């Protein structure tokens, strides 16, 4: 392990250990303090019931027994995750994004695993990656892009990966995990998450690829799988900014951008077996053309503002919240739904440099 690891960021029982792989981690996963903290995280994040119909409130009724049962199953290697529940949420472009909702018990186990292995991979992740990481944010990613643009790197590779979470090759993903972790029981547990299957409309589907969006551990696994791209671009001196599966690369010249894009497509499709969306991937001279990243539109290498899609979504959401013929108290509606949404939108889009 590299010396830049901060031992204070590690979970209980995980210590700094230079230049060796990690093993014997499962006892840290099912330790009661870790399981209890994992449950707290799941409660904070709330969320719907999975295929078993058990809500967080239901799970809490027999809280102590439920956590102890999970602990024994993990310790005795009898734990088996249940299929995720398939739901769809609308995207800004009119299509639907598939989500997989694990059961509450499975979310607790995933959170317990993530709490132990996340610090190990955080020690390896690079500064160019911002999505779903501790102490990093979308605003930090946006500020990095602004700096790259202001430094003259105005030819921007605006890339899009096709159905990233659903197309990650599971064998290659686990091979990347094994570069840091050689605890066989933990690897098997991760594999069981990936192969738990999907329940949709009463029908079970085996997922041979991907890690379902909606899983507690999926964002970390998604970052692990794209880490080699970060390494390659950083090693070559390219200015990449990545937020989960969204990334841009800022270049000095159009020819340089074309060369970098060609190498990136080859690496992603041949080495990582992912698919770059041909219609949605382009090179933009930001002095002449805008591009959108994380809901913000960048233009003239400096100015940022909410994108048209962000504004349209804002208007439609406000319209939905305030639609007529609702049998609810107006004051309660404003306090509980409208004001929190307006504050959240303002907090996110209140940053930046607008004309």
C-alpha cells in the first residue's frame, strides 16, 4: 500500500500496511460495531423495501435479533443475498433508468462490506475522480474543469458510456478487486452480490453482467472498475475529470483531443469491454460550443449555468409538486415538499459563474 494512506480514515480493525495485499477482512465485516454502523447508514439513507417487502421500520421491530442473525450467517458462511427489485425512474431525455433495490438486510450487509473495503481503495484512487467518494463532491469536479479550461485546455472530450452499470464484466471487476484484497470469503461475498439476480414483475432474471444501480456497494465497485482509466490518463498527463461514469478530458488542441479520444475508446472497449456511445461522445471547442457536465452548462471556457435540461426538470418538478386538486394542506405541502426541493436545487446550482 502507498504511504499516502491516512490510517485515521480506516474503519475499526483495518490498519495501514505498506506494500501488501489485504486478507482476513471478513471478521472486520461481521464485527458487531461495524454491523451496527452499517445499519445506521442504511437508516439514514432510507429507501424502499426490496423483494421481501420488509421496510426499514419493519426491520427495526426485531432489530437486535435481525442484526445478530445476519452476523451469524456471515460468520458461518451461510449468508445469501436475495434478488434485487427492479424499478424504473424517468430520465431527463424521456427514457427510463433501471434501478435494482436490494432488501434492507442485504443493504446492511453491503454497507458493512463497503465500510471495510472503501478505505483500502480510497488509498489508491486518484484526485481526478469525484463521484461517490468521501469528502469529494460534484462542485469540486466542476471547479476542476473550470481550472482546466482557464488554463487553456479548451478542446473538451465529452464522453458517454452506454449503460455502464449494467455492462461491467463481473470477472474483470473481481480481478481488479483481487489486486488489493485476497480474502477469498470476501471475494465470494462480492460475487454473490453481483450474481443475486433481478426480480421484475414476478419474474427472476440472472444478471451475468453489471452491478445494479441502487445497490449500496455499486458506486464503489463502479469506481474500482474505471480506476484504470484514471491511471492511464493521469500517467499520460491528460486532464481528465470523472464523476462515476461521467467524464470529460480537457485538451490543448483539436488534434490532441482527437488522438486522446481514439486511445480512450480503444482502452474502454478493448481492455474494459465497455461501450462508448457514438452519438453522445464528441469533441467540443468550448470557446465556440457549450457542453454539459453534472447538470451545468460550460461556455466560453469560463461561464457556467444550469443546463436547459436541468431548468426543464426544475420547472416540471415544481409543477408536479404544486399541481391542483391535491387534497393536502397547502402550508404543509410548501413546508414538507416545495421548500426542501427549492433549497436543494438552489444549493446545487447556486455555485458557479453565470452571465
